[in-house]
C-alpha cells in the first residue's frame, strides 16, 4: 500500500495554488498604481480633482451659488499651526476664486510639509477644479516661519443640483515624520534623513 501517491498529488496541487496566488498578487501590485489613479480621479480622494488649467476655457459662469467650507487638520504631533483665512465663502458656479491658508512652523528648525486635500461630498470632487494650490508641491519652512498659501479654484457649473455645499479639507503633514525611519519621528535635529 503506497500512501505517497495521493499525498504527492495534494502537495503538487497546493504548490500550484500557491504559485497562482503569488502571481496574482504580483500582477495586482503592478495594477495598483493605475487603479489608484483612476479611483482618485473619480472620487477626488487624495486631492485628485482635475486641476488642469485647460478647464477654464469651457467653464460657464452661472448665478447659482454654492457654499464652500474650509477645514484644516494638522497631522498628529506635527509642530504646525495651520488654518484657513476664512471658514467659508459663497461662490458662483463657473467663477474663478481664490482663498488663502496660513501655516506656521512652530519648531526651532527647518521643516518641510505637504498638504493633502480632500473634497466632500465625494460626488463633488470631479466638479471642484484646483487651478493653483500649495498642495501640489511640498512646502519648505524656516524655523518659526509663517506663510500665506493661496488656492485658486473653480466649481464647475455642471455640479449636480442636489449639492449646494462643498467642503475642502486639508491635512498638513510634516514630511520628515512620514519619511523618517530612525524611530525619532523627525524630532531629533541630529538624526540624518
């Protein structure tokens, strides 16, 4: 009586399944970036809100008014002060508007920060078009430096009628904390990054 026959078939079957799972995970890893980009373009997640300046050419300004609210958050433990110059503003669909955000480095050393935007409700993200934004690049601050940072935007006149309020939120991150793997959390001025 030979018990190795069914066990060998079972082992081969398991090995083939594991190789299939590994290949699937590898393929999924390659597909993640394009899938994430499509997801962000559709939902506005991660600040992807169709910020192309070419959108200005086809925009129609209407009398429809939309309330735009501003919300700011500082990443936990980051030494920043960060706020909008105004809590909200009323805009007309299709008009070009600008507002500012103020950030201050509260530490005694140079810092680099990145603002990550989001738009809610998610259905409004594709109609909120940033033409210029401090969130497009990292921001460098000297010790205790304060900056006023503008955002220029349009709310497309094609915004669905059931949306009358849009919230633009920013979370301000200390990029040294995000990239620091030394265990110091970016607080040690003698650590190398």
